[in-house]
């Protein structure tokens, strides 16, 4: 006998995983209309440099991606280890994100990697799963020179880096160099802000 509840949960889980993948691929590819389709009509989300509505994010992010590519830069978010919890018309999906980005700063090409955990709160809207809230919990970062002969210690100012949380100071420094300031309630693993985000996720899945 088919367990209808388990069957529906499997369908929902598959749809949610595809939605999350779509939100990542379309963002990196600059497919902005398709990216907008991933979000609930009442959605908001945060990143290291953005907090607000997806429609406004698309306007800002599209310009930043175009500017980066005009300068020879590129980026790719790689997702792994997704974990989905479903409760009726609500769900959460967590996944690891590795952000790879190549940008030039001061005439030096650099490859940056940022590791984070992304937490999505999802809801059905008109029968389809949509992202209602999205949070990023940042963990650590690193940078390497594209040219192995370049000594980056000559190009990284300790005083500038010291302005940012050490876990992702390279990530934030790069963003600032290209016109993006960090959000005020930046969420970093092991901080009270992570507790706040995870409490919101628990309340959401419990229907509060």
C-alpha cells in the first residue's frame, strides 16, 4: 500500500530542492526574471551586503554582476548537504554554500572563497513552494592570488582588514572595495545573531 503522506513529502522535498538550486543558478547566471520567480510575494532576505526585498536586490545585484564581468570577474555559489524539514505548507531548507569569486583589487587578480550555511524559510503560494525568508550564516573565508608569483601580503592592509569580523574579513573587505558595505546585523556562526536566525527558523516550522 502506498503511503500517501510519505509520497507527498517526497514530492515536496524534490520541489524544494529544485527551487533552491534554481535560486542559486539563476542568481549566478544573471537570469533575473527566473530568480524572481523563486521568491514569495512577501519575501525578504539577507546576505553580507543586502537586506530587503528580492525585487530591489535584483536591481542592485544585476548591476554588480555586470560590472564584475566587465572587469573580468566572475562568481559561483556551490551548494551542498541540503537538509529539508516540512510541516504542512511551511518548510525549511538548510545547505552549505561555497562562494567562489574572482575580482581584481589594486590591479591584482584574486580568487576568494567564502563558506557559509544558508537557511531558507519556505511557504506555499498559489500551490507552489516559494522562498519566504533567506538567511546566511557566515563561517570563514580565504583569498589567493591568481598569479602564484604575487605576494598578497604586499596588497592586504592589516588596518583595513581589522575593521571587519575576522571570520570573513577578506570577504567584506573585497565587497567594500567594490562599493558594498556590510549589513548591520551580519550573521556569523557561533554569535548571538545565529541564535536569533535559528530561533526564527524553529518558530517558522512550528507554525508560530
